[in-house]
């Protein structure tokens, strides 16, 4: 099976990916942030590097999905290819940080790639308010994230909500991160695990 975790920057995707992979003995597939050659440049000059960054992510996630579907293990994935195309790239275009020419080129690439892939068996969406996102971004202290603008996070949140409200590709589980502290409270993590089990197997374990 393929389980994917979606959510804004700082929502807790990587942490939940790690915790679920440990509990269920699933294989984790993390987002490529440490070796991404464009992230630093992007946050310094979004307009110059937006297209390069989005194409890099598109390529990286497409390769991940191909590997997941070829393999025989159950995989939990940190962020999906759909978020790039439905949230991040359109947001950059709307903020005039990606040209229409580049955006159209990007969408064409995504539409071709998405025709070759299957959606995840379960999508877990981590919903978080901007103050929660900011707190968690500051907590992890990545230098390149220090320059993220509040209006950027807010616009991403709006696009996430719009995308999730019409998501029909498969099973969907929404976790409200403002009210659920799965990294630090074992009972909260247990509740998330029960909900994941219920979605996947139709029962509580």
C-alpha cells in the first residue's frame, strides 16, 4: 500500500511519517530537502528559482511514486506530487513569482506524469493554522526557512483547503494539528494510529 501525508510547510509531515513508519514497520519516503540544490536559492530569490525548484520536486516525486509502485513494501510518503501541482506552483504563479509561460510548461509536464501514476491508497492531510505552522517552523530552525513570509503560508493554507475540499482520488483522513499533538503526546499519536487503521482496514485495532 501507499500512504501519503500532505500539509503545509511546518505542519508535521516528516514527524508523522517517521512515527507511522516506526509503528507499522512501513518504509518511509521523505521529502528531498537536505540534498535539494534549489531550496536555498529559491528562498533568497523566489522569482528567479521558482520554476527550477518545482520541476526538481516534480521529477523527485515522480521517481518516488514509480519506485513505490514497483516495490512490494507498504510505504508512507512525506508530501505528494499533487501538492506541487495544485498548491505550490499555482500559488507561485498567482503571486507573480512564476511566469505564465513557465507555469503552463510545468502544468503540461505534471499532466503527462500524472497519467502514468496511481494516487495513494490513503491521503492523510495535516491541517494547521498559520500560528501553528510558524511555531513549528521556528522550532526546527532551518536557516533557509527563516525568510518565509506569513502571507505566503496563508495563501498556501487557502489552496490546501480548496484542494482537500474537492479531493476524490482516494481515501482521505484529516488531522487537526492545532488540537492534536502527536509528536509529544502518546495518547494523541495513538488516536491518529487508530484513525489510520480504521481508514485502511475499516476497524479499530
